[in-house]
C-alpha cells in the first residue's frame, strides 16, 4: 500500500520500494559502510553483500499507525566504530528522506549483519 502525501497541488503516492531505494542510497554515502546485506541470512550465517542494484533488499519499510519505521541491514568495514557508523547512517537517512520526500521518519533501526576487511 503506497504512502499518501497531501500537498497544495494534490495527492502524491509513494511506494515503499521507492522509500527503501532512497534510504539505501543515502546509507551508502556514509563512511564505514561496505554495503547493504540481505535481510535473510544464509544457512551458515554468512551475510550476503548486495550490489548497488539491490539496495532496496537491505531495507525494510514498515508503517505502524501513523509512524514510519525503517530497518537497514548493513555490513560495516573492519576497524570502524560500529556505533558511530550506525549513528551516521541514521542521521543521513532521516535527513535525506525528510529533504527528498518530505517524510518524518520516527524510527530507524540498524542491524549489522557482518564486518568486512577492505583490501
């Protein structure tokens, strides 16, 4: 079910997939993030690193009552402070969704699925 925004010119309908692609793109600009991870772990527990064309698969958009909740499943770079990377991603995604779409995001959850060593 698309999100409905009312403007002075009329109604705008935004699909959840559009929100997830914008959120994933915003997150990819943050330092310390290697990439988005699949929401479904593989059987042996290894996180699957998704390419730029699959950004929406690492983002879950939920609406509860009138609140917007976004969960991001990420893989971070080894040697970075995970809490700082997560906070930067939360801030960036909230800012970009507010500026680009005009959405008020109530909750952004970060789920670190893995750590990768960059060479």
